[in-house]
C-alpha cells in the first residue's frame, strides 16, 4: 500500500494542474460564448447558441475522442494532455456560457434604463453597471461548474493521461484492492474539491455588497 | 426641418405594441422653464409618452424634438448610439423604482456618469456630489449604499444623480408611487425646490394635489390620447370632458 | 489522412445497435436513480441518527468523486467480493447509484419545502408518520422535483458513454469497434456524437412535454 502513495500524490497534482488550465480555458470560452449569445448580431447569437447546444448535447468523452483520436485526420495533432485541456475547457465553456449569460440577463431592466438615460453607451453600461453586479451573481454558479469540471478531469483516464482516476484504475488492476484504491483516490479528489469550494465561498463573500 | 421649434416638441407621436396602439397621434410642446404634469389611469399611455422623450421606448411614428434637435432620428446603429447618448445627457430621468446602482454608494451613483462622460476629476466629482446631495438633503448619507437607505432617501439620491449631469429637462415617471405615504413629502419637497429654480420638468404622477400645486399645465391622458389639457386651476376644478370628470371623481373617492 | 464518410453505411448496424443499448441503459439507470433517489432522500432525512449520518457521508463521498472512478469501484470491487456481474449490469448500477445521489439531493430539498401543514393535516386524519410521508409528502415533493430531475436524466444519457470504459457495448464502444476495423476515428466519433445529440434532443422534447403537463396539475 505504502508504495502507491507517491504515485497517487503525483497524479493528484496533475489533476489539480488539469483543473486549473481547464477552468481558465472554460472561463474564457464562457465569456466569449456569453458575449456571442447576447450580441446584437444574429449570426453571433446563432453561433453561440449552437456551441452551447451541441457541446451540452453530446458526451464530453466523445468530444475528447473526436479531438484526440480524430484530430490527426484533419491535421490537428495534440498529445493527450493538450487534447484533454482543450477538450474539457471547451466543454466547460459551454456550461459557463449559460452561467455567465444567466447572471447578466438577471440584472434588473431598470439598471440598464437608468444607465442609458444618463447617457452611458452600451459598453460603458456593461462595464460600470451590469458586469460589476452580475459578477457577484456568477461566483457561486461558476463554482458549481468548476466543481463539475474537476470531476470531469477523470475522463482523461480514457485517453491515458496519468491523472488520479487513471492511477487508481491502474492500481486496482495490479493490486486487486479496489476499495482501498477508490478510497485513496476519492480522498484526494475530496481534498481538491473541498479546497476549491472554500476558495469559491471566500471569493463569493468577498464580492458581495456590504 | 428649419422652422422654429419649441423647447420640447412632440409631433404626431404614435406607438403600438403589435396590434395594441398605446399612443395615438399625440402632439405636445413644452416651453423652457415650464412644468407639465401628466395624469391618467394606468395603461393610459402616460409613462410611454414620457419614456419616448428620451427614446427609452422608441415611437413607432412621429417626432420628438429637444431644443431644436430631433431626438428620435433614424440613423445607423453606430450613429444613433452616439447621437442618443448625447441627447440623453441633457435629459434627466427619475424612475418609480429609483434604479439606483446597488453596488455604488450615493456619492458614486452621483459621480459615475459625470466622471465617465464629462471627464471630471475625482476632486471635481466629489465637489459635485456634495453639492447635488446637499441640494436633496442627503449630504449626511453620501457614503451610504442604496441598501442602507429608505425609499424616500433612495429617490432623493436618484434625483441628485440625474441633476449631476446638469440636464436641460427633467422627466419624472411616477417618482413617488412606490413610496410609503409618509416618505412622499420629502421627495415632493425636492421637486418643489426644482420648480422654484425654473427647471423644465415633465411629471407623470397620480398625486393630484401635488400636480395642482406645482404644475403650470396638466394633461389628462386616456387610452393613448390627450383628452384634455390646461392650467391645473381649470382642469381640476372645471374639466370640460366627461372622461376627465369621471377620472377625477374616481380618484377623489379613492383618496378618501 | 483526410475524411471519408463512405465507410459508415457498412457499420451502421453496429452503431444503431449501440444506440439501442445506450437508450436501454439510460432508461434502466434512470428508473434506478429515480427510485433510489426517493429511498436515499427518505433515509437521509428520516432514518435514525446511526444510519443517517454514515449515509450522508456516503452521499457526500459520491458527490465529491468522479463517476468514472465509481464505475471502476463497482465493476472491479464486486468481482473482488465474488459477485461477477455482466459489465452492463455493473454499468447500470453505477450510473443509477451515482444519479440517485444527485436526485436524492433534489428530493430532500423538495420534501423540506413541502408545507409543514401537509404532514400535520395527514397526521390528524390518523395516518402514521410513514403513511403520511408515503401518501402525502413524497408525492408532492416528487412533482416539484421532476423538472430538475429531467436535467439530471439528460446528464445521465451523456454520462452513459463512460460505461464503454468498463466494456459495455453501448454507442461509444460500438463506435470504437467500428474504428478498430476501419481506422476512421473522426467519422465514427462524429456519428456517435450526432446520435447522442438526437437522443438528447428527443429527451429535451419529452422533458418539455412533461413539464407542461405538471404545470397544469399544480
């Protein structure tokens, strides 16, 4: 049993790294997606809606496989780690698009009207009035998205990224101690998720209006 | 159009939502310094008319002019944005539900637009905030957030916010309707002060006493048309139209 | 290498069979997760402390770890204690339990939000606590909770792809089989994605229908 700890710790670190990179890419895609869905151009709105619908309507695992195994056929050559981050990031971005969009459109119409009657342009209104308020509403649901994304990094076991689940699977196979291996990986996941959750809660308190 | 226009001039205003016509060919002009009240039951189109003046609810037909410039011009999106923001900076608006920015203090609510649009320095902006908030009796609460203020206080800050842009015209959309009765007077008091300073104002209200005491002219609207208009002394005491009489009678009963 | 979709027709049977398996597994796991969700919710709320607390810990553990890891545990773990289930049964149990925990969370919230007066009214009629729960409180809670559970079921469809990893011949593994024979991953994974998307749209349609019906009877 003792022999496996270093491998699990290393794998846990990779899971953390994957989660951070995926979250950053997801937030970027989410912000762009939300901007597209709220755009005044019909084409952008359509593209944003299609992105959300297709990504959320198909399994993340298949998306990863298309990118990783199918990519070379259309000239995209990625290693498993790169494919994993890009695939999961784009996937998480679709869910985050809806979170961000929801937070923006839930701002009271009166706030927009008041801004516009003062003579603020659309952008000034977004930047000064709408976004500061919706940012406060976003933190918690984005935290839920990030929680899901951390667990989704387990899918990368299927394309042989040596993260936590892959490591657990490997040692379940070689030690025939599935419960112990599950518990070990499970505890490490719980720690990552717990720490992230505390971070989100701290941020959420910090951004609230006094 | 090169002909002489009044300070505010609305020509043949028409507005429909689908098949529902809320404004039916309304024309109205307001002189500089004049205070005009608009009364009528809910759904009469009075708020829609007011909100058409700064193009918040764009008209489907007709024209709105302010100080010789047409407000609702048909322009490309980019040009319209530029034009309308320019126009709106000259027109202050006060809403029924205040619409203060909850993430900003009273000071920040008042100074945000002047700083952003007129490039005021922080010192100038602070001076402006103190001045405007003092005028509405809210200087003591300058660094309070809206959530820490009562309804009446919020509305006074909202008025200060609008005044900070030094508007030529103030629009009030049922400014006291959402307030508890005991808080109405503090807001009315501020509006009276503005009237004494000869601010041009258009006031949509359901408070007949207030309209009678501050307005130079009162319009009664019903079903998208101006049924009757005149000085309050005449309109309230001696209305010529049955619909006006009916409305005033009902309203009087409601008030009792 | 380029793309060549002309290889698809030859393998369409395998893919369609995979679709059938995916739908079957999704439906079976959905039923299990729904029933399990109700049982779990009642245990988490009303069981004696000694059962309730460890149970809540178990729920917490399930919600904090990836489904894939849980599938490995169930598939390999049951073998270890001498139960050799077919992979698809292990897959259904894994998916069903995983989503039962999520459904249970929803149902717990819904049960707690059912008016206290409902329980009291049932008790004054002479129903026992269990009867009152079963006949009055739970049915109301379930109704309130059907729309969000619908979202969970759509998530379940997509997560059913994971059981391919433990060797269940559903849609994803069927696509992999076809790829093994043709070396055309892009075409077949895209086809599989399209199949999932269509099933997903169908589920969303059903969900809307059900929601409309519920909103009437409430």
